C-alpha cells in the first residue's frame, strides 16, 4: 500500500506565482492515494481558478470563511478536524506572518488556528523577503510551535532574482508528505553527517576551496531526520538553510572538521562523510594580506588529515559511508577508496556530467558495498537522499544481524 493511501490532506494555497504548480501537486498527491481538499485565499484566485483545483481534486474548493451554506455545518471546523495534515503551498510571506501571529481573518488562517493536525509550511517568496528578519522571526516562531518547514528552494525567481525563496518542486513536496507519514525506521539511531566544502586559508583574505554547495549532505540530513534519527550535521561554509531539528556544527577548515568528526563519531551509529574536504592546506598561513609583487607565486601545501580513514580506524567505529566525487573511472576509484579506507559503503557520482553533482539541485549515485552495487537514478537531491538513507539502513541492519 502507498504511504499516502487514504490520508486526508488539506492543501492551502495562498497568493503567490507558484500557485500555478498546485494542480500538478494535487494530481501527484492523489496518485499516491491521498484525498485532497483545497482551500484558497483571495490572492490565490488571482493566479489559479477554483474550478481548476476542483477538477483535479474531485472535491469542492473552499475559499470563503463566510460561505453561508458551508457554515451551516461549521465548515471551517469540519475541515480542521478532517485533516490529517494541512500543507500550505505556496506559503507567502503574508500567510506565514498571519499564521505566526495567530490571525483568523480568512478561511485558511482560521483552519490553521482551529486544527490539531500538523501544519507544513512550504515557503514561496522573493529571496529578500525570505531573508528579512521579520520573516525569519515568523518562521522561527512557527518552528517552535511544531510546524513543519518544507523549503524554500534556491534558484531563479519570477522577479528575476536568484536565491532562496522558490517553492519546492512538486515531486519534493510529495516526497516530504510521504516521509511525514512514513515509519520512523531510524528511531534510536544517531547519524553524524559531514557536508559542504572546507576553506583552507592562504592569508587573512584568501583561501583555497571547491565547488561543493552542501546540498547533498543537507538532503541526507533531512532524510535521516524525517526517518527518526538523531542527526549531527558538521558543515563547512554553505549558503543554504540547515534542516530543522539537527544538531548543527559549523566549521571552516579541514582541520576543524577533522576535530569535530573525531569528537562525535565515537558516539554515533552511522557516519556519512559527504563533505568535499580539501586534501591539502597551506603550510604557512600569512598573517597579513599577501601583496602582488611578482608574475608568479608559489604556495607550499601540506596534506590534511584523512577524516574518513581516521574515523574508520576508531576502535569502536560507526557504520561508515563515504562519498567519491569523480570525473572518470568512477567505479574503479570508488571501489579502491572503499577498500583502502575500510568503509562499509561508498556513494559515487560522476561530477563531470552536466546537471548533477556540485552546485546542482539534482544528483545520481551508485552505492557500492564490498559485494554489490545499487544505482540511484538522476532525481532531485532530496529524492536521491531519501533513497540513499533507506539503502544505508538496510546495509546497517544486515551488518548488525551478521
């Protein structure tokens, strides 16, 4: 049976351009077996018609708190009690603010105040509006109350800006909906995950780094959290928001990441080394900015600690999962790293392929163990992460039983 089979979902649509995606969202949720009832704000009807949502949902669309016929049976209270979950997508800055303040001046905000069902907020707004302190305060307030915050995503926006604020893609929202109702199969497990790049200082203003965005590691952290794990995320410098609920450890250099990894690894069940850690650092960091004084400059580099190998060599090592981002001979290099570093699994991807890997929202992985391999096809990094976390757990349990 599908996870969303017979789940009762109220989809609240507020007035953002991303509302045009909601008919597809309704259709996908229904394909998974959900019963979907749509509630629209007045602003939402400027972008998409109630008739369209009624056609795809198979249910009458509710759009007024003062509908005399609906309120004969206290329709807003009936909807609030009916829902297994309320998903607000898109959730504009306005509806986020009104729900955070406990307002009840339209049907959607009233439902949120009257329900005991979980509420999932799927933000969709201009990147500057998302970063505004008022919005962040409202999101923090909703998080403290137990609301789920799904997103936002990053990318080009309708106004032409680029950054955080896009509503998550439809498939990602469906996946998160399924995750919410899924079994918490990682309960009692503690995962430590490294993510993002490291920065190796040259002088006070320059550093050596790489193109890692941290998206894959953050997606794995999100997937593990949703499956019930306690998650410690050790992250290099990134420009994305961490999943709500994880223990977040910020680092900059490979040396700092090494120290934190060895601090937390002995106490976890699973260690996922997803970070793109610099292999080398500058031997002597200049105390002052290096001035341009010649046509060429030489830097002496020394090798960094091997975080994965050092964690894997612990007396009581956790279940070890490494990553191999390669540009050629992917399987050869991945299997070599798997054996050389005493790993249980290694997830390999070809970062030379367009549209996946570093700085992309999509990825494809091949998961290698000592005896087999499993392909995870190209999809959004969150979907890939969900699949990967499930596979890691299967191998972890098999090792426990052996």
